[in-house]
């Protein structure tokens, strides 16, 4: 995928943010990228590869990511889908031992305010 054209959006490496997914279409702005702004209360900045265990964990926390919600332009996710997750949900999953792998070049550097790079590197989708 090509880098985002937003000059402000940077990934965890400080480089232009690479889109996370167009199918399903992800991102707070539904533009394929894990970009955020002050209105994004969930801080949807982590490009993660969904797993069945993570989806079950998220549902147990009251956020069912598997059920389609057309009114929110949300297709429902399956194992293997890439999706921009809320930073706090990824961190909760990490603490619970069910964090999904992360596509670092597509993960917004904003996550580094909550999770250190040393932790994220251990979940690099290129080196599972």
C-alpha cells in the first residue's frame, strides 16, 4: 500500500503512515489509515491483524467487533482482517495476553504515548 498523503500522519518509525486496510475499510475517518484527531475519543491508531482470541476478548469487554453495524459503516471483522484498533483496547489485550500482531508501518506514532516501541516490536507482523 502507498503511504498516506496526510503530511502530519506518521507511523511508529516517524515515516509517512502506510494504509492499514481498504477491505474492510478501516480508520476513524474510514480512509484506510490509522489517523486520529481530537474528536477520535478511542484513538484508533493501532493497525492490528485480527485473531479469534482477540475478537472474543474485545466482545467480552463490551466491544463486539465481529457483528456488522451498517449504520456505522462497520462490516464486522473476522480472523485475519486488518483493522485500526483503539490504543487502550490493544494495551488491555496485551496485558491480558491476547494482543494481536501489529503492522508497524501502518500504526500511528500516537500509540507511543501509551505503549513503548520495545513492546510493539514484539508484536511486529513481519516477525511474529
